[in-house]
């Protein structure tokens, strides 16, 4: 074997040109750091760029085009006390930081068995990037675009055979096949390299194969094809290491098979050629062998990509059989076990009976490595013995993970199929290496399979020794050979015929949706919107087809990333949306893994919610600067709508389109409520300043400075500590905050939460719970108020664990409400991250560009980029974008011009405001604008204080804009409006500066080509009372309904109805909420303690079917309040409202809630009209079935004689269209069964109703009533 002088020369040149910095650690006691919800002490050093990620991290950064490589570590031992509060289980056993661009993160603690060390010195070298290694290899043509293809799969590496029987068994007639045209395509097995700068195939490659008997152009019975296939798992692949795992094998975490494609109709195929290389005098006569057993059965913590085998107690022996005793008796053994709740338990390791290591385990879930070179192994059996000693801790659970062995063998043919290689040969050194294979007389084929797509043969001689050579030219491949007898070839498995595809030819795409076929129709609704509204070129792609072209048919998330990169470079791809849920289980090993629709990127760390992540950011990491995923920031925004079913996809797309005012048949998504923002902040500080101080400062920066460009927004500050706390048996509660969040969900553009949380809701005080979420009802046919929700908390939206339905996922998928988009945390976030990221996040989300917001996807990505230099990339991946990344926070255009308005308003003043809606140029009136104008006057800013409920936060003084003292409306006709109203008596009489907001939209104008909204905003003085102001004693008038104005008192509703109040008053309604006891309220069933405050649900003018055309806008209005989860049975609701002179009116409404848990059909309020009648009457009834009904009507005389029987098909929408049949659905003309008129008098009629779909509406229902005929 020759020494590679070129490699040595390259190394010396690199060494001479490298710039090296030696860092000497300056350890200095400890510092307090935030870990999840607590503060711990951690070893501290004063070197620049200290970071903490389970252990102290040294961050070294330098702007350079070279790689930064950490080398020459030196260590010093420390005692357990020197760890302070660091968990020993979190300290790595192996240290190795791969070279990285710009920034490298160096672990500063390590352990060797039960001894701990801290870093003493380390060298940082600047290393030239690898030269001469191409990014893409092979042809770039996509063969799948035409021809007939069949997909096959293999579960191991080796030589495979396609026979006549194989073809027949899988529906291919060999008689129709010309074997010369057989082609096999595939790029080998194993996972793609995640690092975007590693080498990969440019497209699906044709493989060189051998076909026996092809010369005659017929596939005879004895003919067969041989090809080499690389299996799903790899050993020491040539790629940049980005794992913390010590193993040399790369277990495929996505798929247990490698895939290939065969075709017969694309012309002559590629064949294996003999490639002889002159054999040097020195020959290699041993080879490197390996074996491994890696079990993937369990993921105890249900996070991350590390799976383990079964638990064991006592002895577990993993046995391997070798062809010969290892050369020199040396075996490298690597193993890993996982331990859960295993403090003081031990695992010892022995090889062939010789013990050589014991690991003491830890309390928390941890992975524990064993890595030893074992000597004096002189047998062909290698037994790795593990012993789990749980006597010190019987509750400990020890999981087997893997064992691998690497050893050297004599290069002697085994008589079957034999793979071999020499791992000491560095790829690409340009040298020629000679090999001698002994016992070779039985070798029928010897193939060089180093390049699996270009296999070449060596001549076999039939002699005892077979000499051959290998030219080591390719730096991206390791040498690999196979010697075999053809009879030992394996048979592949058949997958099926596939259709043609050509994703590679896509170009110029702006907006990409990745989904599954069954959800494509839902995706198309969204892409159709973006085509029309934004002019996007769009594509909807099945992720399985991405695998076919970009990962040789195997599931692999890197294929999706590479496809996204391909589209970015063939156009200007701007946004990626994944439509489909995901699971931590890529391979469907857990039961009910229905959420495994489209995979996401999971962390290698798999021990808990704090150290793991799930993210789609990886799909946007097109030009990685570091091999590790968690040290990169994406280049384009990626969002996900996590639908597990087609129905969930419909719900999520419906809400998204409704937000855009693009859902057919929807109610208006516009309204002045879109000018309101809500910020909910926990009452904690976790070692720093109180959370509300941090958020309040950011709110002030964005909205409250004198030069703020967003003063038109009303900001509600729901700081927990600003409200009185109530002590309950379950702990402290803030019911006013709970109510505030419920109101915000119905009447807010944006809801933000900062604080502690988890899968069940927000805050220890439970200000948002699963039960609260179930009650949200902000999206239905009559009400479309959809806020964007963002959280900086812990795993509130855990969305990748099928067995856990987190509160955040429930909120996102809620059919009758919730948000269309969430920017939310799916894992535990340290408080330090929340503190540091908060200002970047709010700064970008609310940054205006030309009086409009950026898309949320762009803003969120920019916030991550701005925060990126901190080095805390890892926690960035725990905050996920669930929604359409091209969505913007809805913002009206500033196109209202006020022509006449007072500079000051007083209580009881009558006010007139006149103005116009302008065209986009702002110069002329938009005569085509017709719609509703809302006028809001906000009272003066008020000073408030937090209450220091717990005694440890202090009192913070803050300001908040006053309540709306006026909320009225007028009509905009041909772009012009005049609004008149009275100012309520309930205002703060002190003089000060308030705010006048005008808002208008044209949603209800059926002739409008574009639905949009506009606004104007200015200050106005507020204070005093008009001594000559209007004074009346007449209370408002009220009409109450459920859902709509067809409802009759005592009618049926479902459990999620909406209260509708149509109100009028000559002077106007008081909806200010400023006067004590003067709120608009509703009380259900007399439970005054649970009074609903409805001020924010009042809107003036005609709406929801309420109409009083003879009154001005300020004299009429509606209260529309969605209710949820009402108990089945009879209810009474009491409603109270006040006018501007504080005259009140009270009204009650009775209704019956049917049991949603039962689908038993019921009907109610049977009637006929007119009654009495002369010529014709119509029969109606209410019912609880949303399906088609068959109704049979029987009419009897008062003595019981049947005079008429007839049937009708009844269709209606019982809870959206008046809860009854159509008024004219069932008619009777007064004739009997024989066509003769019946006599006048009283008749009994009986209605029998049955649902056609007995799954939806079970059984039948009957009611009886009387009618009178006059003739």
C-alpha cells in the first residue's frame, strides 16, 4: 500500500496557512442561569461569549470565509461540587465540534465514566473549506418524467437479482420485456446529508447492472439481472459529522428500506464494465469488517429522533459471529444504553467474559455511551455482555440502544456474498491500492461498488488468490467491494408501479405547498387565493413525489429541503407551506400515529421537552453555515397547517381564507375590532425584572412613543398582577384575566402571551385552559373574528406527539373559532430566551413598511435573524410558525379624510362628523366605496398600577388607553358619510386628550370588486358635560334571539349558540363600560356570579338581520355574543342594556339546548300558518338535524278519522337558518285523500319525521298539534 504524498502535502499546506488562536479558559466560580422555570447555579468563565445549554458553552465567532475548527483540547479534573447545579447526566462523554463557518460552540465540560473534567485550553484553527469536492454529482436529468417505472425496495446492502419469476409475480410479463432495455435507477441507500454543503446526487441516477441472457433481446426463463443495492443504513459515510452520537453506523431514522426504480422502455440500459487497474506490488490482505445491532422500538419521552430497544434487567448478551478471529485480536466496541429514573443504578460491560467498564446512571432520562478497544479476542464469536444492576434503585428502567463492533479480517472469500473495504484509506487521495483476495477460486463476480451508481467489475481468474487494484480518485466516496456467487444474490421487494413526475422542471414558483394527495384539493383553495390576490405562481406537491426525485424514493426530510433549495435557485421561491400534521415517530411504530402525515425535523436530543425541538425551519435552511441544524437560521419562511385529517385541513384552510375575506358564504371578517391588540403577561420574574415590565417596555416602544407610527391601535394590557387575585382550593386565580382573554378571542386582531405555560394552558393560575378553549366560538356563518395568536411560553403547542392533544393544537384546530395562525412554542423555553427574543419579535411583527406590515412569515424570520448573533439558535427552533407564512396582520388603508369634526366632545353633546373615503392615490373621493363606517372615541389614557399580589414583584405604574366612550356607525354612500351621535353621560369629566378612530369596510357591497377596509385616526379633547345636553327617561327597546332573527322564544339551539340582541334608542346606547353598573350584561339561568359583560360585542347600525331603516345609525345596534358548551336542557337568559342617559331595559329569552353528544332526532314548536286558514296552510317545525329529513303528515278529524296523509322531503339548516323547516316546505290545501275539500272546523295533525342519514340523526320524532279551517 502506498503512502499518500499528496494528502501529506495538502495537510502541510493547510497547516502552514491556518490561523490558530489558543484560548485559555478563565474559570471564575458560578453564575445563575435560567433553566426552564427555575434558576440554577452553573460553572462560569469570564472569557467572551459565555452561553449555557445544559452545560457552559464557549462561543467563538469570527467573520471569515474559512471554517473554524476546535482542536487540541486540554482538560483538568474537577470535583462534583465544581459542577454546582449542573446535572451530571447532561455532561457529554465525547467532545467533538465539527468545523463551522463564522461561529463555533465548544462544550466546556466532559465526563469519563464517573470522573468530571472542565476545559483548560483549546485551539481554534481557521481551516480552508474542502477543495475539489463537488456539491452535486452525476447527471441532472430526471428520468421519471417519461416512460413506465416500477418501484422496488431492499432492506440491506448487497447484490440483488431480478428473475423471470419476480417479474411475473408482480404483474410484469417477461415475454414483453427486452432485457437489453432494463434500466435500474437509484442513488444508493442511507439518509441524505443534512449539511447543505455536502456532496449529493444531482438527480436520480441510472445504475450500472449486469443482465444475463440479454443478447437475444428476449427475456427467457433462465435470464436474470444482477445489481448492487446499498441498504437503508450506512457505515462511516463520507459526510460532515453533525451528530453527538459516537457510533460509526448511521441508522436511517426515516425509513427501513432503500428504494430503486426499474424501467423497460427507455432504450438500452447502462451495464457493468470490466475496469482493470494495474496492480501495485504491495497488496492489502486484510479488510475492515463491522456489524451492528440497533433497536428502534421505544421513545420513552416521545420527543426527538433517538429510539431505543427494550428494557432489560440483569444480563443481556449481544452476540456476533465473524468469519475468522479478528486480526491482532483487536475489536472496537461501541454501545449505548438509555436510562430513566435510574439514579445509583449501574450498567457494566464485558466482552467475551472480560469486564472492562461500569457506568453509574442518573435520575433523569439519559443516554450513556460505551466505547472501548478490546484486545485478545481470538475466537470467531464476539459476545458483548451488558449487565443492568438495578438493586440500588428497583424503579430504574434501562433500555438497550445499540452495539456495534469494528474489527479486521483476513481478506479471504467466504464462499457466499462478501462485502469488504479498507477504512484507513482516506477518500480521494489519488493513489492506487492493491488488494489480494484469497480462497478466491469460487468467486464468480468481483465488483467495485464504491460508487453505487457506477459499479465496475474486476476480472475473476478462478485461482486461489485474486489480485486487483483500486484507483482512489473520488473524495466523496469510500472504497467498497463485493465478491460473490450469483446464486447468493438476494431478491428485492416489489412496491408498485408509479406514475410519471417531473418536479425538477418546476421553476418560477413563489409559493409552495407540500402535502399529501388527499389534502391537495384543500391546498388548491389557498393557492387559488394567492394567485388571484397576490399574483403568486404556486405549486402543490406530494411529499412522496419529492422523495422519488430527491432521495431515491425513501422518506427523508433532507429531500424536502433540497427540493425547496432547487426551487429557490430556479426562481424566487418566497414561501413554503406544509399542509399536514406530523409525529415524532417517522416509522409508525406507535399506535394511532395518524398525525404522521408530513414529517418535520426533530432534534437529536430526545431526553425531555427542554432540550428537544420540532421544527420546519430546516426546510428553509438552504445555505447552511454550520453542519448542525440547531446552529442555523432558515433562509426563507416556512409555515405549517397541522392537519391530521382532510376534515382538519378543511377547517384550517377555511379559517385562513375567512381571515382573507375569501371564503364563499362567510360572514364579514372586517370590523373595528381589527384595531385592537391584547397582551397577556404572567405574574412572575424568574430571577429578573417582572415579566410585565419587559413587555410593557416593548409595547411602549412600538405603540406609545410620541413618534410611534401605530397610534391607531387600541392596546389592552392583561397583566395578571394588575388584577385582583382570588384564592381558590385549586390555587390562585385571575377570573378577570380569563374573561379578558375570552373577549380578546372574539374581538382582537392579535393576542400575545408571555409567561409560564404547558400543554394544558397558560400560567399556573390557569388564565387559559382547555375548557376555555372549547368555549371559544369566534368563527361561524354569522361571526368571523379571527385573531393571530402568539406565545412565548413552554410546550403550550406540543403538536408532534399523537397521544397528547395540547391546548395550543386544540386552539389551532378548533372548528368554531381560535386563530388562523399561531406563532407558538412547542417545547420548554428558558426564561432567558423569552426575555431576549421578545423585543426582536415584537419589533419585527409590528414594523411597518410603507404603512403596511410585512407578512408574518417574513417578520418572524427576520426576528430570528436579528436575534441570531446571540448564538441561541437552538431555542429559536422551539418556536414554530403554524399557519400560512404569507399571511399579514390585517391592516386597513389610511384613506378616510375627515372634513368636519369637533375638536372636543363633552358628555351629552350631540356630535356630527363628516368625511370621505379616498382612492388609493389619496387625491379624490372613491365614489365606488359603499359600506359601513364605525366611529369610536376613546377616553383619555389612565394611569394604573400592578398590585404586587404575591409580594415579590413590586408595584409598576403603567398607562393604558381609556375605554371607548362612543361606538356608533353610519353608512358610507358613494364614498361619503355623515355620522351623528350623542356622547354618553358615563365619561371621565376631567379634560384631557382622547382619540377619534374612524373605520369603514365595504364587505357587504356585493358589487365591490375588492373587499377592503380603511381608517382615519386623530386626537380629540374629551371632558366635561354639556349642561344643555339631551335628557330623556325612555329606556331602550330590546328584541332577543338565538343565532338569528327567525328564532322564537322557547326554541331549540345547539350547545354553541350566539345571543343576538336587536336594540334601539332615540338617543343611543351606552357601551362605554365606564359607569359602575352600567355595562351591557347577560345572565344565564340566574347565575349572577357568571355575568357576561358584553360592551365589546355591541356594534351600532343594522347587522345580523336586525333592521330599523327609519332610525339613524347611532339609534340602533346589535349585540352578537357567541356562547359555547351550554348544558343540554332548558335555559333562560336575562339581558340588560343602558342608553346614554343611563336608562336601562331588561329582557329575557327562553331556549332549549339539545344534547350534542346524542344524535337522536328531536323536533319542537310544531305549528302551521296561517291558522285558522281557508285555502292553504303551511306546516313548520324546529328540529336538531343538519341532514335531509323525510316528513310524513297525517290529518285527523277531532274524532280521530284520518282524512289526509302525505309526505315531504325537508331540508334546512336548523341552527343557521332559523332552526326550522322552510316556511313553504310542507303545505296543505285543505283537500282530503280523494281531492275533496274537508269541512270547516278543528283538525288534529300529526307529523312523523325521520332522518335519512341515521348515523347523523338517529331514530325518529313525532309531534301533534291542532289547526282550524274556515270555509
